C-alpha cells in the first residue's frame, strides 16, 4: 500500500507584466504504509547437545589438561594416555617394513635373485606389515583425546593414573558449536510464522547488541497454555557473553496490513 503526496504548481498571471511566475515545488516520495509489529518474547539459551568424550583405545591416563567449567576449542587436547607401548610397536613395525622394502625386492626379482613365488610371498608379507603399521599408528594417535567441537567442560569423570578402557567417559562436554534459543510461541504468532522478518535476541544487560536467529524448528503440538515449543539457532555467538541457561529477549517482527496495493492522494 502506498501513500502518494503531491504539491501542485500554482501559476500566477501578472496582469500588468503578462508574465507567468512558478512557485517552488516540494517532491515527496511514496512510502510503504505497511507497518511492522515487533513481538518481544522471553527465551532461554540451550546447548546443541551434550557429548561424552572417550578414548578409542585402552591405557593408563597420563594427564588430563582440563577442569570443570573450562571453555575448549575444537581440536584442543583434553587428555593423554601413556603411549610408550604404542610408540614401540610403531617403531618395531616400521623397522620390519623398511627391511622388506618393495623396491629392493622388485630389483632382486628382476635380477633373477628371487623366483616369482618368492616375490609374491614377499609382497603379501609387505602388505600385511603395511596394514599392521597403519593400525598401530591409529592406536598411537588414539592416545590423545581432543575436543571435537567448541564447548564447556561440564564434568570430569576420570583422573590421572586411572586405567581407561575403550569407550570409558573421560569428560562430558557441552556442545556450543550451535547454540539454540527455546521460545514458547503463542498460537496466534505460530500461525503467522510465514510473515516473520529477521528474528533476533538480546541480553537484558546489553539490549543494543542483537544476535541473529535462524533455522526455526517447532514442535507441531501446543501445550496446555496454547504455546508451541520453538527452537531458533543462534548465529555468530560470543561465548564470553552467551552461555547455556541464560534468559534472552526474542524480537520477532511481523509485517501487518493488506497485501493489495493502493494509492492515497492528498485532499
């Protein structure tokens, strides 16, 4: 819907001089008359998920480098196992692998120093060594436990010196890679969700700073208060300011007015 205001050019005829004089003209551009209503609701910040971190191999815990409440980044070391035995296994297999070098065996075969069957047997043993070496290297890497995502250490379940089995939960991590905001959306707003503009949220202490919310997910069943449980994903969050459990104000703009276009002329 548009409102158009026009000012008319009044021409005055000077009877004595016979000249026309034009008055000044003010141009006003049309503006949208549709209004946007901002609905403010209370929401709560929630973590995307809770992860139980464990070693993929067994061993005695050498060190745990985090404590409860610490913030960790993806790839940061959480804990290490004693890796001496795994390191020795890798070195031993690497030595055998170097001794059975494929190029050397191939040259011996070409020089008739090895028969065809002996060469094939040597190749098979070499392939088996490669597989064992790769397996031991993986186990050696598994002695270091790293954070898969950004998050907070919620609980440390084991300590230095304890024997950790495969799958034993070492620490519990709150996944902050995708923080979400949960809102109870009234039914009248839920049915107008297709008219939502850019949804944002803010903290009560810093209302001027807005965080953009997107990827709305809703439970398509209201509760006894006719509220729909809706989750919005937070974008570009700052962990120093936003943590799970915080209350935020959610701002939901909804466009109102008729969808038909019309013009409003001045009197």
